[in-house]
C-alpha cells in the first residue's frame, strides 16, 4: 500500500460509482492521490463501456483531464446481468479501457494497471462466448451470449466474460507493450462481495445458498468492497515492481477449496 513518502499519483478507476470501484476511489483519495472516476453517471467521466462510442469517449476524456499522462488504471466496471451487455462491458469494455489508456500510462510515473476479474472465471464457461471474445469478435460474442439466453443459460455469460478477460490478461501482461515497457498488469479475482450488484441475490435465501455452494468462502465469508481496495492500491503502487500477469484471488479461500492443489 502507498506510504506517505511517495508522491501523490493520478489514477483512473472505471466502475467508480458503486461497489469495489467506489470503495477503491475513496481509499485512494484518502491516501492523497488524485482519482478520476468513470461510470455511466455520477462520476468525473460518464461513458457506456458497452459501446464503442463510450469506450472512445472514456479515453478521449481521460486524455483531456490528465494532459495525456496517468500513473495507474483500475478497470473495475462490470455487470452480472443475463444480457449480452455483460460480455460487452466485462470483456470488450475492460480491454478497450486498458489498451486505450496504455499510452497515457507509458507517459506516467511508475505506471501500473489492474483489472477486476472474479472467482467465477474458474467456473466452467460457455466456450463460444470465450472464444469469440478472445478473437476480438464482439458481434459473435454478443450472438453467443444471446444464444445462451435462448437456452435459458444466461447465467453463463458472466463467468465466460470473466474467464475471457482473465485469459486476455495472461496473454498480454508479458508483452512488449506492457512488461517490456515497465507496466505491470494484473487482476484481482474477488469471491462474493457485498455490492449493489450482489445484494439482491444474497437477500434471497435460496439463491444465497446456490452462491455459497459455488463460491465457498471459509475465511470470514463474504467480503465488503472496502476489504478489496487495499490490494488494488498495492498492485498499482510503486512498491509493486515485479508482480505482473497474476490473478490474485480475494475470495476467502474459494479458489483453494474449489481447485485444491492441482493449480497455483
């Protein structure tokens, strides 16, 4: 985590109006950093990351507000709807955010970037959605998501979108544009976190039981957004000199419980 001897940094956080994005924005500002928040509304930049126009608007407005330099980006905007918009925001919006803002990071000081994945990325996924996303084919990804809905499998869209963006990160982090340019790129994968996105599900005892079975969290149970923010702050701080390409699970032990000792 940032310490007082470090100079204040300039951050951009998407999904800043609620949940983990909002908590992280507050945490960073309390540490003395400048944070530009982006979301659909109620923040410094209003942009719909489900659309190409919104993604361009985000990058253009960020460039205007920062003079062309950023020290850190946290791509936290996300949806969990049974709707193709979920893959459009969670994958295409996140990738466009990071790729579009990378030149601003390259001009920054000790640049760092993190995206918010999910423990759902390790669940079985709709391969058609994942493959289309990784191929950069948004039209095909949207069609595959709609096909999942038509099969009454809309629940599969969220996990597929998070698996795809996590795989994108693993492919990308060690590249010339990122690691060789001195920009660590990582992800955090929260377990069940109590946010406006999850509260309706957790309020229903039957759905909560399904959630807790698929994401067992033996360490302290469900997290609050404020408990994820310090890790995001450290990963995007100058102290992080060598951690890159990693998916850090903030999941109360869910990954270990579900996958055991066969992966690490």
